[in-house]
C-alpha cells in the first residue's frame, strides 16, 4: 500500500485523459480499507477491456466501506490553463470531494496537486497504480468515469466515434477531424488542432491606449 506507519486510512488519487484530443480530464480519489480485498485491482494493469474495468468499478463503488470521489475538468478549462494544471485541478477536486479525511494521500505521478500538497500529508508515487492498491482503485474509477462521459459525447457527436477511441489521437479520430472539423468538446490547444484551426489572437490595446497625450494647447 505504500502507507506510512500508524496510518489507518489511506487515499489514492489518479487521473485519466491527459492525452486525448477531446473531452475532459478526470481524476478519482479512493479510500479502500486495508482489510478489504477487491479482486482485479492489484493487477489493474492486466485489465485490458472496458467490460473488465466496468466490473471492477461496480465492485468498488457498490462497496459501502469504500469512499470515493471524482473531479472533472472540461476541455474549455484545459485550453485555458493547460493540461498539466487541469490534471492537477481535477485531482484537487476529487480529494476535496471525499466524505472522510484520510490520514495520508498517495498521488500517482511525479508531483502533487497544490491543494493536496498544502495539507502536508501526501506523497507522489511514480507509477503508483502498479505499486499502491488505493491508487490502482482510483485509476479504475477515473478511467471508467471518463469512458462513460465519452460514450455520452458519442451520442451527441457520432461522426467522431468517441465510444471507440475515447478522444485519443487514433488514425480514425484524426481522419474524422479532417472530414468534419472540430466539435465543441475538442481541445483546441492540442496538436494537430492548434495548427489546423488556429485561434484568433487576443485583441491588444488600441493604438495609443494608455499613453499620455501631450498637451498641445497654448
């Protein structure tokens, strides 16, 4: 579990959806009691199908002793603050949504989100989803939550087939972009979208704005 000594409750945090060209980034925070075993989580990297992830997700989220929360940051916010900051924000939202206050927090990756960091009881764990049970549980919840959102977007924008690739830059997705152009959930700051559909530059100050006019009157 990677838990420090005397820790009685441990939260794991992970996110899904940094790489796609469309849709949100989603994080999950999850507290699994140390004496609770849920099959499939310890070897979550071997879960390769959506149906398998859904099964483990259902076992996790239906267990009353498991505390969990998700944070979702949409594509517009991603374009505004960048994907790294959006991922950190989604993790903070997920952590804040937990009904309990864990003794310690483990976050997947090399850095801590600011809100979690400020509490002083957290550690970043590189490849944490393969080392820590609680992070692996959070990884599954984040992934399934995002997949379900992308299925909803597929119903709105079926021409992109989001249900299949979940917004990732597959050949099929790139071809659909060339054919149809972007839709409202595409991340316009991501390549190749930012090259193909450059956003107009923000208007600068009008000429002479803010300048002090010389007094020419005599």
